[in-house]
C-alpha cells in the first residue's frame, strides 16, 4: 500500500465491485434501516431525529435482550448453566449500553422537546411491547398490560405467550431442582402467569449457597449474575426517570401516565427478591 500526500491508497485485494456480491449495506438492509426515521413535527424540528433514533436503537437492543434471555431460559431448561450464564453476561453488556444512551437524549433541553412533543399525540414508550416482553420473561408479569396491545395482534400474541410461559427465574429454579438441590414445591408449582413474589421457603437454600459457595460454585455464580442483571435494569430505570425529570419535569407522560411518579414506583419492582433479601440474613447474629 502506498500513500500519496494525505490520501491512503486502497489495497489491491479490497473488493470494490458489488454487482454480483453481497455488500455491507445489503447485508444490514441499510436502505430500510436508514429510511425508517419519519419526523412528524411540522415544520420538522431539528431535534426530533435524535428522539426517534434514541428510541429505535433502544428497540433494537431490546430485541437482542429478548433473544439472549430466551436462549438463557432454554439453556436452563436443558440444564446447561454455562450457556445460560454466557447469554446473561451478554445481556448485562447490552444493559450498560442502554443506560449510557440516556446521556445522549439528556442533551435535549425542555424548550427543544416542548417544540415538537405535542406532535407525538399519545404515542409513548409505555407502549413498547418489547420492553413489556423483557419484564414478562424476567418475571414481572401483569395480565392487565395486554389491553394496551389489543390493536397490535402480533405484540399481543407475543406477550400473551410469555404471560403463560415460565420466566427465566422459574426455569432457573427448576434447573436447580433437577440438579439435586432442595427447591421448595411452593417455588416449583407456582402460577407462572402471575408476577413473581418473594418466597420465604427459598431463603434457607439461598442462604446455604452463599454461606457454602465453594460447594455450589456454579449456583453461587448464577445468583450473582442474576443480581447484576436486576441491578443493571434498575440503573436503566433510574436513568430513564432522571432523563424524563430533566426534560419534562413533573408533567404527565404522552401515553397518559403520571410521568415521573409512575417511573418512580417502578423502582420498587424486583425480579429476584430472595437474592437481595439474603444479604440481610448473611452474617446476622442468631443470639
């Protein structure tokens, strides 16, 4: 390769003729992807493109989170904890990317957003079926949410399916039961269509694993991976709340929610309650 001035010559073996070859743009279907941004403000507001791309990229990452979480659940079903934890590790990295994304949207000032917000009508991130799907597969199920998606049969069908399927956490406990650990029947036989709630019968097992990690290392590691997963989710929720507060203050959401108040209450939700409750028990004196 030779360089003339500031121009780097193209290497001779680099392919430049794509009339009969698949190109980067064709593989990624960039014509479709890059033409999917349709600002609705009139006249078109400069900052609406940021708002659209922020939410579109979030939906792409949510699609991958669902893909990996389903794979992790299937791995637990197949008693392959190593594959499950590999999928969960990838989800954790995606979550960090999603959390950092809020800093880009936070550059949208209240004045700038107010200039095109009314054009959004009642469209809202509350209506993201993929976000609801992630919550459902992690155990935070709410049959009432299906009503939001009655006008979207495909989304409604996906959420209804997830509603009646075991969550990732359910699959995990069944895997541990098959591996010989004493998982209580109250956990194994629970109604999986309902939101997961704290089961005190699990606490002796969870506490024993933490106190004897050397005897149950893969389970101990899985506990901590799930804790990371939930903590990352909570950090994402918190950054969402702070970005909304920074941008619209205490106004109601476009979808009709109370806005910041609604997001604040979401911070009280938990997916894996026993894995956090055990921290209070470990090292506690029995006298």
